[in-house]
C-alpha cells in the first residue's frame, strides 16, 4: 500500500512539474534562425508591423543590402 502511494505521489509531482521545465529545445532551435516557433508564438499575422526599421551605411545613406566588413547603424521608429 505504501509503495502504491509513493509511486502515485512521484507520478503526480512529475506531471505537475512538467510544464515548468523547458525541454523542447526552443533556444537551440532558434539560435541560428530568425523563424519563430509557431507552436509558441502562433500563426503569422497579416497586419502592419508595430515599428519601422531603418538601416544606414557608414555615410548615413539608407541601404537595403548588407556587405561584409562594413559598419551599419539601425534606427527603430
């Protein structure tokens, strides 16, 4: 009887604590990717972004392409 209660308590605690642990590997999965996990963040929305990003090159001109070795500045509005 005692072993049954102990086993039941261990199973109950492990099931209750399961959502508290991050075991999906989300951080490793997104380390090299900008794609968001749809399971965690939901489906993409068809709406304008809440901000605008502007990327400027070394001379202060807006650019849309990156070149290796150059320094860029970004502004978020």
